[in-house]
C-alpha cells in the first residue's frame, strides 16, 4: 500500500507556541501536536498551560514565562531546544479613544504586543535556537488596516508587527527561514469578549459577514499548520488575511 501524501505533516518538527494558555495560541499548540510536531508551549498562567498540554495528543513541554519579564524570557530561551517553527500568539487587546490615550495605555499594549515578541525573537536568533529552513509566524490582525473607534493602540501594535516581520523575512531569507503573518478578522476568543463590546452586539454583527459567522480558533490554527509545514516553503514576507470575507464590514 502506497504512503498517503501529506504535504502538511509536521512530523519531526519542534515548534514553540507563545500565548498557548488560551484562544488562538492554545488551538495552534493542539493542532500542531495532532499533526505530529513536538510542541513547546509558553504563557504566564501555569494551570492553563497544563490544561493545554492535557489536550495535546503527543503531550509536549510547557515553560511558564511572562514575555515582558526579561529574566523569565532569558530562562525560556535557555531551556528551549532548537526550533523548526515558532508561532507568536501572545498579546492583549485594548479599547481606548484616541483623545484618552496616555503613556500607561501605550505601554500596556505595545510591551506585550510588539516589544515582547521582537525581543524574544532577538534572543532566539542570538542563542542560535532557530534551525535553517524554519518557519516563523506572527499572529497579527485585520485591525492593522481596518480602523475602528477606540482600537487605535491595538491596531498600531499589530501594524508594527507586520512591518517588523517583513524586515525579518528579508534578513533570515539567506538561511531559508520563512517569516509570515496571519491577520484574522473577528474570531471568537476571550480577547473579543473582554474588549468592551457586548456579546449580543457581536452575535448580531457576525451575520453581516458573507459566511454568516465570525471565525473560530481552529480556522486560524489550520492556516498556521500550512505556514509551518513544507507545503509553504516558497512563502515568506506575507501577511495573510483570514476574515470570512468580512473586510471593512464590522466597525466596533
């Protein structure tokens, strides 16, 4: 019997997923494990990391770390094996009107959403933790190019990641390391439910999407599998929108 062709297999790959205690990060970790990868997960909440680990069919490893704490990031990098894939999912939401933005608001969003993933990336590269031909993914957002009232800081943080990732892709191309971003539209996670918009309003708004729904976390993790696999070996410097056709429809 001939072997089944599967260009999306992650067998033999070791992948780090940040923000893996909930939402998109959790689904990416579970999906990667189901596709055969050895997965290392990290986040701030140890109990929720253990819960993610329990749903991963091959098991895996967790390393508790707050990515805005330099000492904890250094410990994380030291403990990591060499990686064939990295998915940076950790981040926070924000909803503050532009006229009310202050320095504290900026730090609350830009530290975890931009500074932390950039500095983690630097340490991983300096520490030679990224293998040749690896794949790096940043979870960005449609918000970077789809403005909405009160969303300026979150949108700006994701726009910054998009620009950074394109430069990183050029710098790592000689080693055949690929860097891409995923830009989800509205996805049902705790992030949108904690962002100051009533669930009833969201439930009503999703019907305006052409596919009649917001995304779920596995819609995003399935795309991450493609980008981590050898099936996407000619893809770098890209930012992929995945929004159920809802570009520009939702203004919350």
